[in-house]
């Protein structure tokens, strides 16, 4: 049974325990009356979600920050009687996952809890010793809808033995996702072998993949197994599979179909049991149409598919990513950075992150090197990033117009406007701030 830590004072407590939310049956609700008690419950219960209801806005932010210091990854939902876009942004920055007005948006709260109740529970308690030491690596930092959907996909896909195609821009975490699929699968105690097809010259891909016999070519002094043999009974992760030559594609297709291959220069058939997880930042459908990627291989690989969204489409996760990386770099460097300044926060949220999570991590790591204060300021950001930020394109007027149209169409009901635009509520608040749109 999964647990809600419910830190409330009055009304929501009754509603969660009563008829309005009685269909959320998997939940065990643990009530707390103050932040200190909530901290103790987090340590002992390892909840799947936090729900906070507080009176004052400043106190709400302080409570969020306090609880986030205990657990950076657990989804947290804030409920408040009245608020503003400015307060929503402050709560978002403090680490809140979603934000609802009481009692007007009780249905939104129900939907959010139901979504969490039916999503996979891969959250690891921060002070719990996991039975699997690699379990922490399975969790994706973030609580946005795209990430919640992907977490559910990973659990389902890992349980099967199908080949997997992962698509997404550079830096979105494709290798991390492949590793998670392997570690949640029945092959988790077998090898997980990585091969970056783009990093190996065309002339060497075949020998790296299939291995070679002694004398197969100049310099082949001893028999050398390839990555396929190394991954036997485990998972072979082929990154940037779209960079494979047509000849190697044909060879790979034969392995997938027949589960056997020959080493270079060899005649003996080698049987192999491998699950293929492949990734690419290219559009394989276009490559198939242009005869640059084999259609039959594409169909063999595209059995289970996960499309990783770019960071610019899930900026609501940036707050949790910042907390995660600040903790990581504090641990590595034995520093005690607390957060980023308001200027840096606005800069990070306004930028479109073409390098995605990898770029965000690199920027923050460089800032740790430069910073001498408790908080990371604008001058601590690497100069090349500040240049990229200054040179970034101006906001799209089309997007601003779409946002205004949705708000007007829904009579400024922000929940309905977000649903109409297929955004999260936090994305809506961020866009309103970005385009200087003030609620009427």
C-alpha cells in the first residue's frame, strides 16, 4: 500500500478521508499537524506523495523548503485558499510539483492524486538502505506529466523481452533510460553492454560488434569476442543506431532474426541471447523513407518505443533537477551551496536548453567551480552560457497569442486553459510570467 504524507490543518484532511476522494483506494493516508512531524513521517514512511495545506504564503514556502531538504524527489502538492501567479512561481521554485486552490480545484487535486496512485512507485526513501544498491539510478528526477508517463512505460517495457527504441534529442537521458529498463528486467543480473555507434569509425563497427578471429585483418593477432558475445543473456544498448552503415545494419538484422552471427574471419555460427535497446536522436522514419535506414531493421527495433521529451517541454522539472544536482555537487566538492539567486532562476527558466539535461548539469557544475558564495549568482554562470542566453531568440508571439486565446476562451480559468493547451498548470504559470500576462 502506498502512502500519502498529509500535512494539513483542517479542510483537506476531511476531504481526503471522506467521500470526495474515496476512489483513491491504494493510498494509506498519514496525517501530520506540523512540519517537524512531517519530517519524521517522511523518514519512517517513505511516502509516494506529500500534500501540504498551510495558511500563510511565506510559511508555505518555508515548509516546502524544509521538507525538500529531507527528500528532494518525492512529488509534493500544495493546497492554498488563495494565491497569485507570483506565489505559484515561488512555490514551483521551492520544489512543489503541483498547486491547487481550495476548494475550487478539488477535482484537479483528485486527478493529480489518481495519476500518482496509478503510476509506478520507484521513489527511494532518502535515508532508506535500498535492497538493490543501484535502485537510485532507476529514478528519473522530475514529476512532470511526461516523466510520470515515461516511468509507467519503463516498468511495463522492462517486464517484457521486446526490443526497445528510445528517441530523443542529445542530452535527454537516453542511456540512463536504457540502463533503467535493463535493471528492472529479468536480465538485471546479466551484462548491460553499451556501444556508441557514432563514436566508432565505420570500418570498426563490425569488428566491435561481432568480434574477429585471429588473422581476420592486419593487426588481428588474437581471437577477440565482440560486444554481442559480451552481452549474452543480457542487454546490448546501441546508442546513435541511426549512424550505422547499411552493411552493418544488414548484419545486425540477421542477428536479431536468427540470434546467431559469425565473427569477422570466422565460419562457426555463434548463438547469442541478447535484448536490444537502441537509441537515436535522428528521425528514423525519415531515414527509412530516404533509404538511409533499413525498413525491416526499423520494424525489428521499433517494438517498444519511448520518446524522451526535451527539457524545454518539461521546465517544471528544473526545480527538482537543480535540487538534485546541487546536492550531488555539494557532496562531491564538500561545499554547502543552498540555491540559485532570483536572477539565475529567471535565466534558467527563460532559456530553451538545446543541450537539455546534460547542458543544465554542465552549467551548474561550472558554476560550482566559479562560485564563492552560499548562493549561485549570475556572475557564477559560465561566460559561454551567458552569451548563449543573451543570443537566444526572442519569445514566440504565436505562443503568447495561443496562451491569451486559451485564457480568454476559458474565461481566465487557468486549469481549463492549461488542459486546452495540453500544458501542466506550472507550465501555464511560467508562460504567463514569461510573456508578462497578468490575470484579469
